[in-house]
């Protein structure tokens, strides 16, 4: 089963947008059984699917703590075939609660290993936008990484930080998730954007996605209504871009040797 983390150690990279909408496309249009794990205290994955996560319990926090089983935490979404493990601000307390656990960075991997075999085809994880114990858990649990990079020079720093984190994990553990896809995000046809795109192509010649995610107001509108782009504006250019990226992710399946 593929366990794919959407991650960049910088905020505002379209990480949640990609994770939620690609999960929805895979469930809606490709008949995959998908589990979406929200591991960000903002709870934006749940909000993007129309769920009011404020005060919600149990959530990812209780699941990681061992206070609630998977079946009590997982929730169906309006998208058939797509389930959600929601999060909210309570997740901020996880690092303190887990501080005494010598293998605290493996909590998420342990919880995912207990999900009934064959229940899902893919697990997609929306990671926090900064390095933390939760981020370490995501990296430990993932078999693959999707890394969105907004086409600004500061966003390149976030990409560099992720690669450094993967190197440290490989040194410590002997293995690390592979970078399956690097997605240029908020693309506009400018000289600066094309320069940064060229740098990404040089650094990630195999991993760079064929389809950049351009800026699209329909995405913001869909999120404001608690809907995916495929529910809100299925014929829009944004829906075509996100659908193409999700299909490319399916094509990049590493197979049994790399998938976990």
C-alpha cells in the first residue's frame, strides 16, 4: 500500500490543496480507496472537505496518543471512497505527550500498520508546514514524498530543508521515503518563475511533474465552500490540472519493491 506524504517545510506551497484534491480525484475518477490523514494543526484538509474540525474529537491526536482506535477516528467524506482522519489544534499537544516515548517518531507508522490490510489502496498524508515531531512521524511513516514548490526563491529553501531531513532520516534509519514527485505550484508565466522552474528541472530531472499547478481562483472558491475542485468546478482549468497531477502520481507507482 502506497503511503504518500505531501510535504514542504514552508507554508503556502499548496500542499493541502494538492493532497485533498488529488485524493478526491483518485477516489472519484479512478475508483481507488483512499485514506487522507490530516496531520496539520490547522485542520485544513478536513475544512476543505466540508468538515467543521473545531472542537471535534476524537481526532489524529487521540489516535496517535493511543487514546482512540482507528475506527473511532476515521470518518467518511462526501467523496465516495475517500475517508479522512481529521486534525485540529489539539494536535499541537502531541509532542509534549509523546516526549517520554523513546520511539515517538514511529507512532504514526505503528498506527498505519494497524489499519486493516486491503482496506485502502493509497494513504495520503497532509504534513505540517514546519519541522516538528509530527513531521518526523510523517517522514517515518511515508514510503513516498510529493513535494510542492511555489515558484519563488524562498520556497526553494523549503525544498532544500526537506531533502536535508530525508538525508538525516536515511543516516539514522538506513532508509527514507523516496521523492516521487515535485510539483511546481502557483505557476505564472514570468521570467522569474521560468528561471526557478529550470532550477527545479535541473535538481529533480526525473521527479519534476509534467503539469505545473497554476494559480486559479476557482480553487480558493471551492475551499471557501468546503468542496473539492471536482465538486465545485469540474470543468475548470484547475480541475484539469489537479486531475492530470493525480493521474501522474498513479503512473509513478514504484511497485512492490518501493511501496511498502
